[in-house]
């Protein structure tokens, strides 16, 4: 669990450590020696390998008090390795002070965030923050810096409040402050260390820190985040004993905790208690309640909360609308949620754009193109302009279920309002248009993309070329490859692999070979994907021996063949009828340490079944099962076909009906195959029974002509 252990022993050591240092708390100001001598690196549970003593060279980082004027200056690149070496030392604070005196560093929030984020050891990030917060009070109050440190301690931590850490802070001339403890507790809560949070909080007085509402809020929030709601309530009750008065933050944290588990009645009780304490619910309180009601499948109550907000002049924010809309789609069927939210939007005097964006995103993710188009048209008539990502998701959804012309008309009506479609959505549109034979319309949108400057680097060119390859428009793919080179955008391996694969699938192996030569001339090294594409292309044009030559060349290049390479060759040999050589290749695959997959076996099983050699097919099936590979519909279908061909219909039926028990749900093709075999054998009544059985399960089957 994130690389830490034995928290119990560490926390027991914590008590004695805190007590030991409670009478030795340092003054706020550290002493600065006249001469800095190299010392051994600091060692603790989170430290990495020892580093060499630091030479006295100039750093690229600059540190100076932050001001608006300094913010406009160009910041020099930060030498994170150098900073890490400083922060790994026992005298880290002295070295940082020395850098300041030498005027080799200028500090602003961006620089601090960069240093904190780019330390491999989270202890180094913590040290740098401690030094900054004690020397630059303005930066200490920056919420972005605190947030980044909290994320670092969560992702790379935990950093525990050990005696060694406390002594390190003491030696630096600083002290463990309430602010620092709150940040640490926040990271422990996110890591699920609820018990440890409680233990540290109970012993915090040893550091000379007095319990406060802010500290209580930090620990209650950490306990809620670590799903320890009971412990959070205990701390909440303990506040009065310590003369700490709960504030709006305290109540909102607890309300969030109970809403998260769906206990909305308790959330309402806490709201009333909060109001009794003199704190009115704010937008965050109401947003939490809306989310809680949705979690409890009480969407109508969530809408009532929104109405209450408006009556109390509490303006909903973006999070409020998103919580309501996402919660409605989460709790209700997509169509019911759409109906409810459409009525809500129509009732709104001022159309909230963020609500419309959220509804469109939910409709798109639910694959409801008709509803999305209807909503988009209605909202547009009221002056709604969608945000780019919501619009792009909607257009991508419309392509899956709407007529292409209707989709293009909707798109054009918004483009006229200067709403831009995203790059990926444009590619999806181009692919749909070109596959639908609407090349002229596709070219119009392609030109639109180019005018917007969407195709400018190797990555965008690669995606555009891939789009042309998918639509079998290899002339256009080659044209934009030339355009790319003409604009001095250097193609990479992905570019060549995409083109080689496209030409091979189109049966143009000679063009693929030309590109392979060009790839080598560019100093690029072919990988498994390159060779697999060429081998597959050669197999498709029945040049099997050339494919095996390419296979040998692949090994000579030091590119290890993978299961895909073997599967291409095995399948091609089976198509050719050379099953014996396919079996040899399957054995060679295992000798080479490559585990065969379901595709490796299916090609051979299907071949043996077509040849009516069921015993050999069954032996392969047993071998497949010993490798923990589960048969799929192709496997079962091969056996069912062969059994029906041998008039062994009862065995075929038993096999079909046993599929689900063995973890494989029959698909339409498998069922249609068996039903067709029954019809051909004039077993009409049995064919009807099987048809009805699987039709009731919602499987789309071919119409049966014998009813």
C-alpha cells in the first residue's frame, strides 16, 4: 500500500519523540555561519541514496522576494537536480540561505511550485516549503503552493511526523507550525491513514501547538476523506471540550461526509444545527446536499434544494449545476433524466450555459444522439453557445446515430457563431464522411481544420494520416505525408508505421517497402508494429515465403516477434491449408517463450473443424484450457458447425447451451450458425425453440423464414 508499513511502531515512537522535543522548541530565526562546510546527507525513511558533497557553483534558480514587477520578468530555468542535492543535505537550510545572500535565486509562486513538484523525495518538497514559508510570509499564504505540496505528499508520500523529522525542523531554526500540521494531516487523510491522523492530533500539544478550530477542521476533513465518519464525529464532539467552536467549514465537511454515504437526513440535521450556531448555509452546503440527494436516489429533493437556494438569494455555481445534472443521470434512466432536466431548463428564465454543457455531455456519454440533437436545437434558439469540449462530444455522438447531412447542418449553424469543433471531433467527422462516400463535404471540413491551424505538428499530421488510412484513402495519406515533409515537420516512427500499415491493408506492399527504406534512411529503427504490418501485408497478397523472410529479418534486427507476429503467420498458413506448418509455428512460439493467446488457437481449431478432424481440434482446446485461456464465440462456433455437419445436433445444442456456464455469452453469429444448420437439416421445430429462447434474451437474430 504505497510503499509504507509498520505505522503502529512509528506512531508509538511519535509520542516519546514529541515529548522529548516539547521543551526544546527553537526560536524562529536560524543562525547563519560564516562558512559552510560539506556535511553528510540527511537520512530518514524517505531519503534516497546518499549524494556527493555539493560544490559551490552558481545555480540557475533565482530567489528574491515576490512582487508583481518580478512576476513579469523572464524566469531562468530551474536546476531541479541542484535543488534536490541541496535539500538532501543536513545543512539544507544553511545552503538555501547562502544562495539567497549570494543573490543567485529569485522566488515567485511559479518557481516555488516548480521546485516542490519536481522533487523525487517528498521530504525535500516539504523542506523547501518550510524554508519558503519562514522566509517569505507572502508566499506562505499562497493557496496554490499549499495545494501543490499536499498533492506531492499524497502521490509520493506518506511523510510521517517522526521524531527525526521534528529534529530536522528544529535544527533548521524553524518549528512545526499549525499550517504545516494541517497540510500533513490532509495528505494522511487522502492516503487513508485515519488512525495515524488521530494519534498525531492527540499529541499535538507536545509541539507547543494549541488545538484550534482550523486544526479540528483539518483532522475532521482527513477522517471523512479516509472514510472514517465515526472518528470524524468523535472529533466534532471533542471540539467543545477544547473550547473550539465549529464554524461553517466544520459543518460543511461533516455534511459532505454523510451525503457521500447517502445519509441525507443526518445532513439536514447538521444544516439545522449549523443555522442554530449562527452560520447560514452557503453555496457549498447546498451543492453538497444536492449531490447527497442524488446519491440517495432522491432527485426531486435535489431540485427542491436548488429552489431553496434561489429563494434565499444563494446563487448556484458551476459545481451546483454539474452535481444536479450528473446526479440525475446517475440516479435515473438516461431518458427520464433528460426529460426532467429539459423541463428544468425550459423553466429557467436565464439559461445557465454550464447546465446545458453538462446535459449535452451526459447525453453524449449515454449515446443518445436524437435527444442530444433535440436539446441542442432548443437551447440554440434561446441563444445558447456550447463550450468547445461539450460541442465536440455532442457532434461525435450525433455521428453515431444521426444522418450525416443533419449532423453537418447542426455543425454549420454553430460554426457560423464562431463555435469551433475540437480536433478529434473533426477527425471523427472526416472519417464518417469519407466512409459514407461524401468526399467533397469531407474536404470542406478538412480545409476548415487547416484554416484553424489544427494540423501543425507531427502528432496532428499522424492523426490526420491515420484517418485517411482508416478510410482507405491512401492517395490523400501520401499527399499529406508529402505536405508534412515540405513544411519541415519531421515524420517519426508512428508516421511511417501508420502509412506502412495503411498501404499493406490496401494490398500495396511495394509502396510499404519503399516507406520502410525511407524509414531506415531517416535513421529510425523499425519496431514490432512495423514488421507485423509488412508481414500481414505480404500474407494478404499470398506472399507467404516473403512474409517468413521478413520474419527472419525481424529477428536479425533484434526486434523480438510477439504473439501478433506469430498469429498473423499461423492464420495465413491455415488459410492456405498448411495446418502442419501452423502447428509447428505454434510450438515454436512456445519454445521462444511467447504465450499463445486465443487467436493463436482459434485459427487452428477452425481449420481442424473444417477438415472434420474434431479429435485434433479437441486436443488443441485442452491445450488452450491448460494455459488458462477461455474459449470465445469463434471457438464454440467452429465446434458447433463441425458437429452439425456430422449430424451430431444434440452435442452441438449441449455445447451452445453450456457456453454461458463457461463464461462465454453466445453472440448473434453463433446462434444464427446453429439455427441455420437446424433449418438446413429440416429440424424446424427445434430451430424455432432456439430462436425464441435467444430472441427473448434480446439477441438480434436473422429473421426465421420457417414460422
